[in-house]
C-alpha cells in the first residue's frame, strides 16, 4: 500500500464563504479526489493552501500540526 501525502490536519469543516476547509485549505472536490489526483496535481493544490487559509473567516480552535510546525520553524 502506498501512503499519499496529505495536508489534512483533522480539522474538517468548510468555510461557506470561501469553500475552503478551515484546517487544510482544500475544497470539498479536492478532498474527495485527493487519493486519485496525480502527484503533480496534489503539489499544485498544496502550493496554494497557505494563501487560501488566509482567506477563511475563522481559524481552527486548536493548534494544527501545520501551525505547530510553522511556529517551531520560526523559533529556530
């Protein structure tokens, strides 16, 4: 079995204004098709996720793995 890289942080709720997941920034369609997307298509989506997450109306209530890694990287 092959493990597919995923940006999922287990905060699965869609911002109704933007259509992006509050946790990972993907759309419902992208989430549903993720396992059958080509690696190139997944990388293309992942390149846009940080900018997408800046547009959602609210932030997750708990620290996500992504934010934890970003904070640790900034702290050196």
